[in-house]
């Protein structure tokens, strides 16, 4: 029993701590941003990024390592991420996050000239 307790203590000290990110992304109050995505790492960056898409109600729920807390970005995935990209600050993390997608150029807003 004592050996098992010591093993559990050592295992808990060696496992990295994690943070849950859970909430909703809206374009405006009551209007979910169904094309939004959150990324761990800058989308299109050199090191790549892990993309977490929201569901049909704008909801997201995933875990990150605490070392990645400064690398969370929100963007609209229908166009160039750089037009709507914003970094999510650690102060915005919480039990139920409420995020709004920044306004920017979206694929449906582009004017095609003839």
C-alpha cells in the first residue's frame, strides 16, 4: 500500500499540468460563430498549430498544457486567419469562457470584380 502511494505521488509530480478551455464563441449576442476556431500556436506559423473548431452552436471544449497558455488564438477559419486573428489572454480563461470573433474580412464578404 505504501509503495502504491509513493508511486502515485511521483506520477502526479511528473505529469504536466493541464488547463481546460471551455465556452462559446459568438459573432454577436445570441448568434454563434460557427466558422470560428481556436488554435494552440499561431495558425500558419512556422511551428504549426493544433486547430480546435467550434461546433454548430459555437461551443468548444478542449485541454491544453499550461506551458501553451500564452499561445491560444481565436480566428474565423473561412478566410485568411490573419484578418480576424486575436490572441486569447490568460485572464480570459475560466470555467465558461465567452469569446467574440473579431470583425474582419470573411469569404462571403469579398467582392469579386469582373
